[in-house]
C-alpha cells in the first residue's frame, strides 16, 4: 500500500510544451512539418529531452521512451514487433543516452529507419562522430544543443518561481551563485531550487549559507572522448600562442576534471620538442624534470611541478610566482566550471566537426610576425585573467618583459579592431 503520493520533480512539472518556451536554444519549427530522425547532442540539462517530447507530441505519432542504460535489445524488439503488425503506423522512439548502445544494438534500427516506419530521436552528451555508427548517423539529422548561459538559467528560476508562486529564499548574490555553480545544467538548477523552495524560512540565504546546503555540480568531462581532445587542443594552442594565463587555465580544467597528470606531462615533453625546440634547449630539460618530479611525488604535491613547467613552456626563450599562478588559475577554473572551448581553438578530426566550424578562425602563431598572433585563448564567456605575475628577480625579470611586450601587442590589435 502506497502511503504517500510522490509528486513529479519540479523540472518535470514546469517542462515546456511549446518550442518557443524552450530556453537557451535556437531550434527550427520546420522539424515538425516533416518529422525525421534526430540526434540531439549537447551537455546535460540543456533541453534535449524537452525538445524530443515536444517533437513527439506535435507529430501525433505513437511515442515510446526508453534509456540506453536501463533497457536492452529486448525492449527495442518489442517495439519493432508492433511495427510489423501495422507498418503504416509510424512510431517515434526516444532513446536517452544513445551513445551507450553497442554497435549491434545500433544496427537493429537501420531497417526500420530505412523503410520509414520508425522515427528515432537519440539524446547524447558525447560527440556522435565518435559514438554512433556511420550508417545510423547518416540516417539522422544532428542538432547541437548549447550549454545554458547564466541569463538562461535565471529565466528558468523565474519560471519556477512563477509556477510555485513564491520567490526563492536567496539574496541576489546567492541567486547568481546558484546559476554559476549549476554549470549550464537546467535540470540540476531546478533540483536545487526545489530543495530551496521546501525550506521553512523567511530569511534570504547568503552565498555562504547556500554553499552549506548545495553541492557544486561535477564538471562535464570525458577523458577519452571529444571534451578530452577539445581541452588538450586548447591547452596546446595556448602554449604555442605564448599565452601563459590561458595555458594554466586549461591545465587546471583538465586536472580538476580528472585527466591523468602524466598525459599532460607527456604533452609538455612533446610541446618542448615540437613548438620550442632549440629556441630554448632547456625547455625539454624542464619538461622531463617535471615528469620525474610528479612520478616521485604524485598528487597533489607533484602538480606544482606541472604548473612550473607550463609557465616555462609558455614563456620560453624561480620565486613562488609559479605557485601563486597555479592557485589563482585553479580557483578560477573551479569557480567558472565547464565553459566551452571556443570553436576556433578546437580540433576538427571529423567531417561533422568541420561542418560545425571547429577550428575556423584559428591563427597559427608560427605564421605571424615574431611567432605571436595576440589571439585570446580563454573561453568566449570568460574575460582575460592574469594568473602568472613574474617578479623582478633572476630570469623572471626577462620573462616579465616578454609578457609585458605580448600584452602591448594584444592591446595594439584590440585598438585596431575597435578603431
């Protein structure tokens, strides 16, 4: 006997039913005119499932919803049996986390997609180029969902407050902090908001009080797939562009997200040989020494050796400036979460990624005068930060001159753009 009736989560209760109410995404209503199979690719909580349900409701076809994690081939075959009984009746099947299907499971959909009796909608947080078979991908249209911005998240909070008919018990600063730590995830935001609505308090919580109640959302990262390559590409290009601050930022993004520090160190050794070479013969010595230091110390102590090597590589031809730079960049990376890598410094190994303009606009620093483009290697939504501040002692005096010279060139380029 069920003693308590549990209401659906707030995120489900306020889920939009019209496309124009979907916050943070620009999608075409033409999809509803001629329904076709879709792959919805984007970060968690960006509106993929909501779009799929609106799509299915507008189509008028029978709708089946399942998860690639929870259900196996038997579930899919039971749906196909219904199709064979009445092939004129189309069915839309939503498969959440479709990237978890193995190759043979993906193949069983192909005949039904080919004869038009099945419309497949798959949601995924992983790059379809890597996770889906080419035969399946060629029969679907890929729609990219963007990470929700801070103003999008605040609109979602306003919608929740209108639905609940009361305001969240938060100061303005705490409300902004809640959006920030949600890291672009609308579902996470609404789950935290639902907890706050249930509080029996008339007082508005400060940031400090909110932090005691609300855990930070884990960063979006996959150590073997696209985000791994995005971040290492940004890291390498920032080093090549002599942007020490951006290089430190991407280093901490990878470390905080769980990247193997030895992978970063191997990249530094490669970088010393490939992008610095004999311009500074000591660079390779520093990279190897950092690798050896980390191998002896491990985490977290050995991570300072990585930080110092990054500083050396980016400023290549010691004080506690490297340690201070490491702490400042780590704090920034933790606070701002999983801001996306700008398209122009993403790698583009597949046709789909090139179509999405990955790598477009990247300026190869070695082709520029003095091998310095002055490009900004930080995320588009993060203003430039100054993490590394060399002191007027020893060789860092020379490093400081270089950084000041690079910043002068950056300013000149900004002035030319704004003129």
